[in-house]
C-alpha cells in the first residue's frame, strides 16, 4: 500500500506540478474569450435550467440534467476537499479554487456543446454522449476515446466511489459510532436502490435530493458566517494576498508557497466542478434539447453553483473561523477544518454530518451513471449490470480505505481524464461558436 501511495504522490507532483495547471487555466481563459465571456449569461442559464421540460430530443429535462450533474459534483470536494486544500495550500488555495470555477464555466460550456453535437442515439431512442464520442466521431481518434472511457471507468470506482464512501464512513463513525464496514454497506444499499432504474430513476431522485441538501448546508454556513462577521473582511484579504505571495505560518495557518496554493486550489476546484474533466458533458448529452447552446448553458450553471457558490462559501467559512479562533483547529486533521467551524454551534456537527452523507450519496448515484456510460461504450449495454455490482462493492471497500490514498488516487485519475478531453477541446475549438 505504501508503494502505491508513493507512486501516486510522485506522479501527482509531476502532473500537477505546473504544466497541467497552466494547461487547465489556459483552456479556461481561452474559451472564456472565444465564447465572449459566456459567464455573463449565467442569469439566462439559471432560467433555462428551471424551465419546463422541452420538446427536444433527449432522455431527461433541463432541471433533471442540472440536478444529475450537481449530484455527481456536489460531494465531499465541497466540504472535505476545500478543507484539505486550505490545510495543504494555505488560504490562497480558496482563491485558486474559486477562480477555477469562474473561468471553468466557459470550459464546461464548450465541452458540453461538443458533446451534444456528437451524441449518439441508441436503438431504443435514448441518447448517450461524452468526450469518448467526441474523440471518436469528432476527432476520429478511437484509441484516445477508448482510453478516456477506461479512465472514466476507473475514476468511477475511485472518485465516484472511494472518496464518497470514505467520507460517509468517517461521518457516520464520528456522529453515530457506526463501523466503517457497516456504513459502507448502508451506502451501497441506498445507492443500489437508486440506480436500478437507470438514468430516469437517477435524475428523478437527484431533482429531489440536490435542492434539499444544498439548502441545508448553505443555511448552516450562513449562520456561521454571521457569527464570524468581524473576521470575514480579514479572511477575504488573507485569501487574496496568500494566492499571490508566499505565506508564513500565521493565525493558525501553516506556511505555504504560491505553487502549493495554486496546485491544491486548482486540483480541488477541478475535483468539485469537474470543468475540463468531461463528466458534465456526459449528462448534457442526455438532455432534451434542440439547441446545443441552450443545454450547454444549463450545464455551465452547475459549475457556477458547485464552485463559484458552494466552494467559495466553504472556503470563506473555514478561513474566517480560523482567524476568529486559531485554537479551534488545534489537533484537527487536514480534512476536518469545516467540522471544526461547524462545532461552534450546538446543532452544527449534526447539520454538517447530514450534509456530508447526503452530498456523498448523491455523488455515488450521479457517478454511477458516468460509469454506466463508460461500460456501455467499451463493452456494450450487456455489461452494465456487472459494472453496477462491482461499483456497489467498491463503495463498501472505499469506506475502509485510508483517506490520503483516496485523495491521491483521485488527483491522478483526474489528470488522466483531463488530458484527452482537453486535446479534443483544443482541436475542435472552431466548432464552438463565438457568438455564444
């Protein structure tokens, strides 16, 4: 196990040490300019996502598409991931995470637009798509398409399963004293019930679960930010300053460099909103639409809610809480800074615990659909049931895995998926209209 961890850490240092970070930011900036700052259309994107089901061709309606995308992305990255980023990269990591979301909206728009152009209609009338279809039919690079689908399949077992089930186990253990294995079994059972009906069942559950869990978590954060009101402006100043200058140990924070802040902020930002990863494009391809631009806007709004809102609120909460009481994180592990902040109010641990479990369950459900699509592309629909069995098994196994190994594996798989997806985006960039 130690050898695997060493390999992953070394590989991530190389992959995320600079070139991949610059490639991602460069892609985000390029499509921001090419699509004429499509982020300014977020108001229209939100209105489109709330519109009644359209009469276009596809499997699920606008809000169901958004909810399913958010279910897969609103997970432990918004809570544990941001906490880890602050612990390892300092307060400046919050800025880079937020910036990844702002500019990543344009990349999400671009990859979803292409996915709808190249989506495939199955004999039963359903639609499927994603970067593997863009790579095969748009780029005519079947080997790269297969590689992406393979990386997606592995990521569904890693990012889709392990990080979430580990978070569920930790939370259930600390709140209710439930053993890791039992928590994993319960998570697998709930996920199994949700995914039996395929994308229709998944989207139906997500449209109910996502708004409720988002409101619960944001409500708790807002209460705590009111309590930390005097530290909010200093926290904002420290986040911005630390994003561009090396930071010495101060006010409960360990020292950090600019490279560490950017590395962990961007990596965690990608983990939460998955802009550039290509997963949002898979859900977008199943949406009912006649207009690729409209569906791409809807999918883009998921990045807005996930990172620009949720991660920013979490990061500001963590930094302001530490500034108001540096001793609150004494002896606290990297992933528990958010928990330390919520411990300041009587019902805080319960609110956070329920939020973590709900977010993680939603991500388990959402990522099962990505895995379904990967298996369907690689081996055909006959193998989907086999995948779901092993997916549920990995949920149980992930609940007992060390968190450090889980996060390193997640960063590694993110990088492997990002490279072929970005290659397709750059080569096919002229197919994305400028008048977006």
